[in-house]
């Protein structure tokens, strides 16, 4: 017929589909196993023959007739699901795992020759496909596999695939233990109805029977989250429903974390299977994979829903899923993201509790009387208890990967001996921490306050600092910053809670207390933020986050408290003088605190801090209680 087009292909397509997609041994075995499974095999033997540089995959499946070979096996890209869907009364109940029709070419990624011997209806057919011969065929011409007349097949039915002239460099060094492990991660349809063994003809080791749990079942699991209704409802407490994973998408399997980080980066994350075959590996479903949690988590999810879509969303390499292919898959991905996020949060809680339990167990079983004595001494000291718990939390993180109980006990003993002398001179430390606790409660009622995050970090450092009595300056910078943080956060909180009162005072032209916050423009008074745009100043409310300097913020707070009748004029002067008066040997309180905050090398000593605290304590306590 005139103007009729004809699609042609180059024999190199075989190389592209084989070599480019399958360059490793386990993925090739995975494709051959998939073919055996789809052929309703119940028993499969994988035999490595390193001396002859080949391996065999033998199954007792349906086998293939000559017509099956020609019309099915040798048709590249044939989607068997269009033809081979199981009947309703099929006793095997196996949905086809193959879809793209290119897995049969996988051996050409690591070898030059494939021999197929198959038996069906008492007829044996055997053919050899040679990659070099295929590539030598002219474009558009047909390749004719070599027919073998002498091959025998001992079973009643089934297929034997022999892959020879292997080009894989490490084939001679392969260990069947590693291959069994890899197959257990890539294929998940092993069981009584589909038994697979792998052996090495040159090794006296017994054949290894592969199971779904051959790899995952031997991991040193610490926590397990089964994908069932009870677990989903438990995880739902912290957010949106997760039960649609079960009700709609029929997800099953488990997520688990190990005691120690997973060394093999390719074994981290979730392995997702569809119809028993790997759909994606090392998957976090779009969540960021830089969190510490991701070094500990793995698991298996069975989601046949993915392979039941009208579109093929599974990558040919079986290493990822194109979730964007359908809206339903995108919804499923978001649910899986939420699931993993909830598991991560629960893991942090469980892991912390487990580590603290381990410390308490070792301490309680310790023979060291000093540890028990120190624990008894601090029983009635709430501040030491708080710091002691903080030290234990830090210690728990330290001993996570230490399996030697005797070494752990020595570490705990060392920490306890150091801690028992801590903070004996607590004249500054304990009142500051007590006031910081009160301020922390106050800050919860204020939306916008400066220093909130900063003060949390400082308090944490102070609680965890085991300072020997003879080294009071050990953490002097942290203690000084705590005092500065208390002043900064307290004055910010006070101003934020009294903005309307402050505006009234600023607008009152008869009051000179707040001239620093005024600006004259066109004979009008405005309340100006300190750090506005450089090109053009605009009258805006004071930004308590960045708008006022540390010293001005304190003075504005004290003056406003006076105007509101909280303190009288004498006390106002006393508070402001306390902030600016010369103390100790170096200078004013504000100068010393700013030096510690901003200077890379400057800091004060314990006696200076003690005197500054005594000077400002009364004013600071009054501010915090007035927020």
C-alpha cells in the first residue's frame, strides 16, 4: 500500500534494554525469578557454576511450547497482563508481576549468551540467543536463535535458563549468602507455594533457601511498627487519619528501626513491593533523607494497589515509583509521608525512654556505693535534680552505640563522680535558674519576645554544666549570657504586653522619659523604630524583636513601670542606676554583659558576675513578675 509507514528497529536495542538497565547480578536474578513466578512455578533452583562462568535458573513452572516461545517470550515489550490475567477459579491466585516485557533481556546486561530449555505438553524446546550475533544483524533484519537438539529436561514441565559467557567482573568472587540476602530484599513472594534455593556447584555449602525474612528477619530491630489498624490508630493521635492506608490502599508490612545505624546506605529507608516484586528501595516517600532517624529506619510495605493502576508507575530499574502519574498515587504518597513522619516522632520518644531506662538499670545494679550516695544527697535539691536529669539525657545519647556494659558503667561512674561536686557555690546559679523558670512560664503568654529561643539554649547549657567547686569560672560565659538573656527576654516581654500603654506615654508631649522613641517630622511627633530602611524612614511601631538596643529596652521598661504606678520615682532611679553604675573593677553591668555577648575574647569572672547579679536581681525579679 502506498504511503504506508513501517517501524524498524536496530539490534542494538537489545543491548540498550539489557546492559543499560541491568548491570548487577541480583537485579538479573530478580527478573528471572519473576518469570518463574509468573509461570506458576512452585520450586526454583539457582545454581552458580563459576568454573564454567555461567549460572542456571531451573523451575517447575508451566513451561513454554514453540508457539509460546515465538509469540510470547521472544516478543520484546509484550505486556503479559493484557493476556495472562488469572481466572477467577485459578487455584494459584497469582497476579502477573511482569509488565514491560523487557525483563527477559536482563541477562544480556551481564552476559553474552542465554540458553532457554523448556518443556510443555511433553515437548522439549531449546534455543540459544547470542548477544554478539544479535548485534551483527543488519538493521531491520530478523535474528534467528540457534536451535539445540541435544538438550534434555528431566521434569514433567518447566523451564531452565542458562546464562553463560558472563561479563560481570566479580562473578567468580560471588557468595551465595550475599546473593540470597540481595534477593530477599528485591523479591517478596517467597513461601510454601514458591520455594527458591540458591547454590554454588564449586562450594560444599548446602543450598540456601530464600525467604521473605531471610534479610529483614535477621536485623537487630529495636522498635517495630506493624501496618495494622491498631498501630495506625495509635499514630493518628498526633495528626490526620492513617487508616486509609489499610482501608483504601490495602497496605501491609512493617516499619522498624535498629539499635545502631544501618551501615549500608542502600539498605536504609523503606522497601516497597507490589505483587511481591520490588517497586522501590531506600524510599522515604519524598521526606528529607538527612535526618538522623533515616540512618536507623528500614522496613517492608506491600502495596499491590501501585501495580493495579492503569498506568505503569514503577521505574524499569525497580528503584523508584513515579507517584505523580495519577492523583490517587500522589494521595497515597502523601499518606506514606505522614506515616513515616509519625513513626519518626514516636521513635524519638521510644528511643529516649529506652536509653534512660538503660542508664537507670545500670546505675541501680552498680556496685559503686558512691553513685548511690550522691543520688541520695541530691534527692531534696530540685535544681540539682534538674541538672542531673539533663546530664543523664546527654549521657544516654553518648552510650547509644556502646554495647559493652562494663564500659557503660565506667562512663556513668565517671559522670557521677564529676557531678557530685558540681555547683557547690550556687549563690548565683540557682536563683538565676529559678527566675528563668518563672520567665519561661511568662513567655508562653507573649506572642513576640526577643531572646526566647536564645534563653532556652542558655538554660539547657546551664542545667547540664557539671562545674567543680574549685573551678567556678568553668562555664562563666554561659552564666553571664543567661543573665543577659533574662534581662533581654524579660524587658521584651514586658514591652510586648504593654504596647498600648507605651504608645500613650510616647504621644504625651509633656513627658520626656521616652524622647529616645520620638522623632520630629513636619512638626509632628512619631514613635520610630531604630532599624528602618536606610533610604527612607517610615514611622512604624517599635519592633521589640530588633528595634531597641539592649540598654534602651531596659530603661524604657523601668520608666514605663513607673508611669503605670508599679514602682515609684525613687525606685525607678535606683533600677536605672543599678544598670549603669560601676561595679567591681571593669565597668558597668551593661558594658560587661555586652562585652560577653559581642566580644570574641572578652568575658568576666565569677566574682564580677556575682556582684552584677546582686545589683540587678531586685529589678529583674520585679520586671518578670509584672509582665
